[in-house]
């Protein structure tokens, strides 16, 4: 995994949440590398999507073909805060997990539950990633309760720390 510390220094204020998102996506890509899950036209690698799923420009004729997104994890930056001058920036992410399964054995449900659990176990054993970021507890997760076959969903909500420039950082540069 890439060490984002030097990029954070180069980026300056306002871009470290995006670098945190980049590092989180890279961590997930490494975690799920080589694994396959329920998708259109069979089992296939998990797609990791930044922020939003592509919006189709025309009628989506690929909804039930291999060209469709599922299985995927959508990594959405939802907000954040800098609590005070002595704290890192807190960046909130929502991870939406989706699998697609037309079978009767609920493999799609099992896949989203297992993907969610792989993420939770990775975070609990190694909450640090990208050389500059940390995932804090509590970690919230949910499994979809309403049915929407052939799509199955789960989600995790994470709060990560990212470096924050403060007044003290500016003051040190002036001294």
C-alpha cells in the first residue's frame, strides 16, 4: 500500500480527506484482491467505486449483464469535522456493499455479509492505513432488511482521522 504521508504534506489544506478516501479505496482493493462474489453472469471480482456509481447517459440495457456494477463497494465521503486546534480532522465514510444473485440459495446475502465482515475484521486488527490515516471505533454496520432481489446490500459507517492544518501550523511557519 502506498504511504500517503508525503502526498499529504504536498497537498496542503483541503485535500487530505480526498487522500484519505484514496488510501481507503486502495486498502479495500488489496483486501479483496483475487476474491470473487455474486454478480451479473456469475461470480466476478469486487469493484471499488469512489463516491458515486456512474450515471447512465441512455437507457441502461446492461442492467443484467456482466457490464453492470455489482458486486461492488461504493466508498462515499459523507462529511467530517475538525473538533479543535489540537485534534486531527475526522472524516466520515459510508461503504455501501452490493451483490447480485438470481439464485434461491441467497448467495448474494451471504456475500454482502462476508464482505462486511472482512472489512470489520481488517479494521479491528489493523485500523491504520495509508501511512497517515486511522479508522476509529465505534464502527457501525447494517444489513438491508427490505428485500430487493436480485440485489443484496449491506453498509459500514466509518470515521477516519486525517491530518488537519491548524493555526499552530501557520504560526510555526511564521516564527
